C-alpha cells in the first residue's frame, strides 16, 4: 500500500503535468488520473472566471446600488448570448473530442474553424442590436429611470462587444475537446488577470483615463477578453496546442458547419430555456426593489466562485465522454461520469456547509447595506441547500452534451425550468406573498428536479449511441 507521502508526490507531479499541458491519451489508463489531469486545469480556469466575477462586483458595489443592479439586469440579458455561446461550445467540444478520439486531427481542425466562423457571424448581429438599443433593453427589464441613465453605457459596451465572449467560449471549448485543457486555463488567466487590473482603472479613473463608473467595468472586460481571444488565435495558428489551424483552413465548409449547427441546436435551446427563465426571475426580483435585486446579484456572483470549479469537473467529464465514445469505449465513458460526479458531490457538499454557516459574513465583504446583506444571505443559504443534488446533475448533464446528445438535457430543462420553476416562483413570491424567498425556493427545487431527471435518463444508456 503506497504511503501518504508517495501518493502526494505522485499527484503533485500529475498537477504540474496538467498545468503545463503535457499531452495525454484520455482513452486509456487510469480513469482517476484522467479525471484529475483534465479537471485541474479546467477547475483553475473556472476559478479564474469566478474570481473575476467576485472582484468585479466588489469594485462596482463601491459605485452605487444602482450600478450593482445594472450588472444584474444586463447579465440576465447577456446570458442569452451565453446560451448561444455555450450551445455552440457544446457542439465544438463534442465534435472535436469525437474526432480526436478517432485520431482524426484534420477533421477536428476543420470543425474548429467552422465553429469560430459561425460564432463570429452571430456575435456581430447581436452586438449591433446591443449597442444601439441599450437603454431600451434596461427599460424592458424593469430598470428605473435613474438606473437606466447611470448604467446604459455598461449594457452598451458589454452586449455590443459580445464577440469577445463568444470567441472566448468557443475557442476554449475547442481546446477542451482536444484535451488541451491547460490552454483554456492560461487563456482565462490572461483574460481575467487583465480584467482585475483594468477594472479599478476604468471604473474610478487613473491619470489620463477618466472615471467611467460602472461603464468602466464593461470596458475593462472587453479589453481583457479581446486580448485573450488574440492569444487563443495565435495558439491555433502557430500550433502550440494539439490542433494547428492553417490560413488555408479559414474557408466556409457548409457540411461541417451544418453538423455543428445540428448538434448545437439542442445545446442552444437547452440554455435558452434555462437563461430565459433566469431573465424572468430577474424581472420578478426587480419588483421587490433595488436593494433586493442588488443582494440577489451579489449572492449569485459569490456562488459563481464555487459553481465554476464544479463546472470545471463537469467539463472534464464531457471531454472524457466524447473522446472515449470516439475510441469506441462507451463503458469507460460511463464510469468516468460516475467517478467525476462523486468527486464533485464531495466538493459541493463541503461548500454548501460554508454558505449555510457564513452567508451574512460573506455578503458583508461586498456591502454593508442591511437589506442587501439580508436578502443576499437568504439567497445563499436557500440555494446552497440543493448543492448536493446539483453536483450530480451538472456532471451528468455535461456528459450528455459531451456525447453530442443535447436533446435530452433540453427536454429536462424544459420540464424543470419552464413547467416547474417559473410557475412556482411566481405563485410563491407574489400569490402566496413569500416575496424573494419564494423565488429562491423555486430555484433550489427546480435544480433538484433537474438532477433527478438527468440521472434517470443517463442510466438508460441511450446516449452511448449518439452520432456526431
């Protein structure tokens, strides 16, 4: 039996290999090692994203309550962009992972280019409307006149520059599908590192740079993400990762693009269902005032700090499923999902205890306004109560997506969010008079239902026959 010291040494060596990005074959060998090697850079990648989310809201909360509420309203709309980006990313990861598992790197390269071209076209269309109709978007979301006047610049910059979001998601999904998880990690280290440095400069002003207020947060975000996208493209063009894209590859291939569209439609619909319900919930929360909305927004940002690492493990499961199905090893793909789910559950259960005990103290790190602290702490505690179920649900859902079966999670989301969560949130908060508590309870119960439905569908094994 190996000693504790030798085990620690072995996994520390794996950690260094994972961060450096040494090439590995995830279709053979130890599953525990494969999960560890893929999860580490993906967890670090997601933690960088969540660290930025927390730092960003900490800076903005020093501007005004309206500034925090503006971010909440804008991000409830920008999640529709995330839905498209994530849906396309699911397709990119599934197709690239399957081609890599088949040892067909030229086909993986072609799929990567078509994903980037498709995402760019969609982002430019969305950006046009976001830039020209920022005020109308905030008004539609229920923003008060003073909030709209203070925050429309943030909305204009963030949605207008959404191509940086789209490409950052898509190219990182290509890296993950190829097994180059460390490349995706270092991209977000660059992006979010720049964001954290530039945020206070553009929000509060420094030297020749004027004080932009909440708009400065969006400017900093676009600069950070845009720089990271250029870094991603250089990796693809110069071949520092597993996939190298040549200049002659940048042409339309309608057959491959249609295959990506076909696979991504379920993923886009899946997240549009989830995010559109989130927009409705944000609109519902705005009826309780800016303090409640600000508390909810801060709480969600704090929770992202833990949800993002958990998503990192889920993304690792998606890559393992895709590559092992490509290598015609469906049973190994299934075992990887259950192992990853167990590790995720241990992590999420630990975090939920921390939220249940220290919710008010966490909120006071960002604001001292009593009503904001009270409502944010309530949100943290109620949502954390469902973390154990969610740990399994998020891994299993990503496993479907990694297999290219995006339709099953779409149907599950439809039931859990539109047919269950939204009616319950409305009735509980307004009809029964529970207020914000009714919304928080509906979110938690819907996630529990989603997890149970996903596990039941996964056990049927039909996802193993998906073709992409």
